[in-house]
C-alpha cells in the first residue's frame, strides 16, 4: 500500500466517528499523490502526513451562561489549533447546533492549506460551539460570548491564535468576545478579526469572502476565455458570504437569481435585490419568507432546490455537503459552466468528481473563499502597525491576492500534469509551503 493510502486508512481507524474530517483528509491527501510519490522516502522518514493530519491540540470546554428566564444553559466550546508552521493559528468560530469536534477538525484542516494559499503568514485553526444564536436575545448572545471567551482567552493572542467569524459569528459576536478578552487580559490587541470599524476592524472585511469569491471566479473564467457579464448565477445561502458574493456578481454584470437559508430558497427572475436581502438577514435576522413578501415576482420554496435552477455559474455559499451528486447531475444537465465554492466543502467528493468529469470548471473553497481569511490577515497587519487602510487599498490587495491564488494553483496543476484540475492545484500549492516549513523546523 502506498504512503497516502496508509495514512488515509490510519485516519479512518482513529477518527471513525468524524465523517467530515475524514472527507476533507481524503480529498487533500488523494490529490497530493503526485508530490508525495515524488518525495516518498523523505516524507515517510519525517512522518509528514501523519503530522499533518493530527492537530497540534484540540481544546474542548464547558460554556455555561444564563438565559433570559434565569436558567443556566451549558454549551460545548472548541478550538482546534491545527498547524502553526507558517504563522499563528488563524480561522473562524462557528456557532451552530451541528458543531462537534469532527466538524471543527475538518474546518481547521482545510484552513491550513487555505491560509497557505493566501501567501500571508497564517497557520490553520478553527473553533466554535454547538450554541445556536437563532432566536436568542442580544443579551443571551452576549452572555454566551463572554462565557466562551472567559475560557478561550487562555489559549489565544495576537501572536498565538487569532479567531474570527464563520457561520453564526458576525460583528456582533466578535464585539462581545473582544470586549471580554480585553477585560480579562488588559490587552488591546488584534486577537480577533472581523472587529467593528471603530475598534480595530478592517474596511472590506465584511465584504471580503463574497467579493474574493467573485474575483477568483472572474479570473478563472477569464483564463478560460469566458466573460462573466450576462451570465446567470445561482447562489445558496443568505449569510455573510452569499450576500457579498451576490453583490459583486451583480457589479460584474451577472444576474443572480437565487439565494437560500436553512428553511427554504428564493427564485427571483428579476435578479436578487441585495438591499432587501441585507435588510431581511443582517438587520431583521428574519426568514426568507420576508424577502418574498416584499417582492411579488419572486418565488419562495420550502427545503432545498437552488441547484435545479438553470444557470451558467453556481456558487454554494451556505455550508458543507450542500451540493451532492444528484445536484451536480441537475447542474450539468442544465448546462452549468462553472462551480465555485464560497462555503467550506459544500460539494461532496462524488459531486466534485462528476462536475470535473463533465468539463465544469470547479473552484475548491480553500482557494475561492480564501479572501475572507486573507483580509483578516490584512486586519492583523493594520492592528500591528496601529493604522487603518482605506476601503480601496484593502479591496485592491484582496483582488491581487485572489488573482495570485488562481495563478498559483493553475501553475501547480500544470506542473504536475493535471491542467485545469483546480482541486489538485490548490491542495499541492497550499501543501508545498507548509511542508517546507515543517521540514525546516524539524520534529
Ligand atoms: P452565515 O451564518 O452568515 O450564513 C450561513 C448561511 O447558510 C445562512 O443563510 C444559513 O441559513 C445557511 N445555511 C443553510 N443550511 C445551513 C446549515 N445546515 N448550517 C448552517 N447554515 C446553513 O455564515 P457565512 O456566510 O459566514 O458562512 C457560510 C459558509 O462560508 C460556511 O461554510 C463558512 O465556513 C464559509 N466561509 C465563511 C467565511 C467568512 O468570512 N464568513 C470565510 C470562508 C468561508 P440560516 O440563516 O437559516 O441559518
Ligand atoms: O473559513 C474561513 O476562512 C473563515 N471563516 C474566515 C476565517 C478568518 O480568520 O477570517
């Protein structure tokens, strides 16, 4: 058995109850075969793959807080510090009832390669909790966030580990967490990113993941002689990534006709009204039925369904494993040209393979959604130099980073004989920098 297969089998045995982690490891390691085969003796001796798939540490803790009725609630908090070979651990905090250790490990593992692809000095980590912010009052969210940081603050710091937003964690949650960190440590430092603009946040961080997704997609299309203007786009999700992906796609001249949340989806033949979507989701924190109520021409459907809508470009921006084999078949049958992931691992392995086999340009999230964390790293730079850059400056750096990521992975794919396979390209390009650092730093 080859080295890659041995390590996949070991991960399977040791982490049998963590399917998402296993899925992420399989996708990465299988596409690293060409590099691993070329360096097998060295990597085996140094146990590079065994070291890569085992986090530096997993922190799990109790998060007690008091709800509005005076009852004590208990959630579980996690931080997985996966790999800091090229910089301090960096990655978001997910607040969602589905969160468990396996999900945080999959996200932390992906983050290693994503952060490496940004070309900025950030290592991989991820955290979160099974706390559900939905339906909670601001005071309850604050109580949870303060309790969460009261334990986590021991393990994070501007030069150690810098958490940020993810599903369920936005500016409100980051604000409460930053306040508690400052109170406990007396340090005014860039320990969290995605902060408000008045206390160290970066302009363009809110927009960065969605905008970055479109900068990447646009470059990928351009290099394949396709113009994004006039194309029909379907988007899933209606959160931070989806909203700003829709906005930038429209600015580039495309027409976006769908969005979704965890209960249903919208088809808007006139194109999604971003201002209305922001009002419904960012201000009211309401369901998409409110979008429909304000747009007579739009349709609202319960459940899943955006991938059945005819489109040229599909952008999954909600969560993992939301685009499965049948969805990929529906997209291909409807003539899709490109699928670019805004979410982390939204496309299953089978669906990815089907899309690639059918000639669809496929951009893996660790490359195409890296604009969020890249801009977080720019926020860290601004915090370190105690300066704030203009929106235009950050946005132009973000554009440069996304274009650069595309060419790095395109080149890596070509170098190893996998031209056009951006999954292989992203994994190899992300891995090479990390592995070189690991080798240089020894055991
Ligand atoms: P948000 O919480 O802002 O939005 C998530 C959206 O996805 C919501 O509309 C949510 O619906 C919907 N959704 C549908 N099904 C699910 C489900 N099963 N679990 C969770 N959400 C679901 O999150 P983000 O937009 O920040 O994140 C979306 C994806 O992008 C995630 O995969 C995240 O890891 C990834 N990502 C985020 C980055 C960032 O900077 N924020 C950076 C890079 C990647 P509802 O409103 O009903 O909950
Ligand atoms: O998945 C991700 O890259 C994020 N949620 C953003 C992480 C960050 O540190 O900004």
